[in-house]
């Protein structure tokens, strides 16, 4: 619970009066990485792995996070998780090679969710011998509810107040706030809705 500031190998970890229980922060290589855990956030059974330099991971205040794995590979990545965010279990977030994952405030993530700014492997155009699949940022707005088993792929934008249905595959940028997004590939099926934590 006590505010902790650690500086090791040029890397910085700050925990501000939050519970960091049965969780691991590991920086396998690199330097000048910054990890900040806000005030009054409960984080358990989670792993944060950084392999690179000049990366920033910010987790906001008043959240509940269980079973989250954040993997950051390469340099100059940024992961931002806002305030009052709930992550329930077995969720993975992967950022690679200078990309950004931004999650707004008051979001709720169910279990078995996969979010990645990368395809993880290169795809090469055989005519030009050049790579064609580069990393792309992901933006998730405020008060978004992500259902169980959802995959959110690189370049996706999910607007404020959206609901993403179970096992959907999100692949593009959506514009309409307070919408229901479902399917594979995901599409908007309803607008002008809002959700609450209560049943």
C-alpha cells in the first residue's frame, strides 16, 4: 500500500498506494522504461514484461485488474490504461515496435480477451521483397465494455460507450459512440445505447 519508487537498470517503477499482489514486473533487456501504477488500484495475478527501451506503461487509479498479461517488445511503445478500469481474468495486451495501446476510463474487460498492435510475424510481398504488415495503434475510448473472448486487432478504434459482444473480432475503426459491435468481423448492429455495472 505504501508508495514505492524503484530505479534499477535505468528503469523506473512507481506504485502509488495500490495493491500489487502475486504479480510480476520483468524488464528482460533495455533501459529508460517507465511503469506507473495509480492510486487505489488492485492488481493481482498479472505479468508485465518489457523487452526494449524507452517504453511507458501507465495504469490508472481506482481499478481492479486480475490475470492481465502485458507484453511490450521493442522501443518507444506506450500502454495507457485509464482510471476505474476492470479487467476480470486471462486478458493479454501486446504492443510492439513503437506502437500505442490507449484504453480510456471506466472500461470493463471480461475474460479471455486478446489485444495486440501487431501481427507478430512479418508478411512479405514476393514481388518487392518488402514487408507489408506494420504495427498500428489501438484506441479504446471511455466507458467501453468488452465481452468474453474478444480479439482486438491492430489499427482498431472503439469509441466511447461502446459494447463489444462476446467472441467478436474487431479489425477496424468505428466512429459512433454508444454502439453495439458484434461478429467476426465485427460490425455495428445498434446505436444509442448505454451500459451499467448493475445487472
